[in-house]
């Protein structure tokens, strides 16, 4: 069964979600070309607004009023896991080859990426506020227009940002880890550590990372 799954060229996860309960999305994969009714839609009444990514996976984010998850590469359901807990969608993979996952989300509020994961946006996101947390060797390429942006970059992680924000708080030890050449901001504050930021920023802003 697993071997058959790995031969599919385009696969969707049908996620069974229960409010407040973490549900593993390792249900049988469906070949879309052979099944017109296959769906990746997540129940509209149970949305998510935070994306937690880890492992050898690339996540492509698309802004859409209909949330959904699509896996369109070879994958092993025992090594690639997609779970939902509350408003957090968690995606992880221990595959040798990078797994690509497309996530449709409307009110994106947080991107949290670690290990060797990569996150990119397809098109420009328009959101009220956004948090981007990167660590290890994670990378993110984000195009967004937002009122408030809060960013923390740790380790060897890197961020390429485009779009605009009214307010941007950036915490990064190395400025080279943040490419802001195509990003416009009315008011920006930079800090090299969270402890330094805590000395200057209101508690309400620091609490955003929780």
C-alpha cells in the first residue's frame, strides 16, 4: 500500500479534523486524475491561521477563503505528517527527498519554520498582522502587506521579505539573514536578541510570540 502511494504524481490529503484534538492526516492518498471527487478542503468551520513546519519539507502558502492542504510530490505517509491542533496546522517530514505541500489559508497570522524546512508564499498575502519565526536552517520567502509584522530569525535561518507593513519588529543576530530589499515599512525596529528587544518594547509586543 505504501509503495503504491509513493508512485502517485499528485496526491491530496483528506484531513479529518475534530475541534481541539490533534488528528494525524495519514489517511489513504487519492490520485486526483482518477478521482474527480478527491478533495483537500479542510472544514470551513475549523480553520487554522498558524503554520508550524519542520523537517525536509517545502510549504507553498496560497491565500484563499477555502482552507486546504495539497501534497503534490512523492511521499511516504509514515514519514510525512500533517496534523491540526486548534488553530495550528503542523507539517513535518523526515523524507530524504524534500516533500512539497501547498497550503491554502485565508487569515494567516503566523509562520513558524525550523530545521531544513522552507516556506514560500504564492502571490501576495493581505493580512492584518503577521508573525514569522525562523530557526536552524529554515528559509522563508514571504510577500505580504500587513499592518503589523513581528519577525524572529535564529541560527542560520534566513528570510526574504517583500511587500509592506505599517510596523515591523525584527529580531535577528545577523542582519544578513534578513533580505528586506523589496519590503517597505513605515516604522521599523531592529534588535539583535530577544532579551534586548524585551528591554525596549512593550510587554504586549513581546507576548506576541506566545
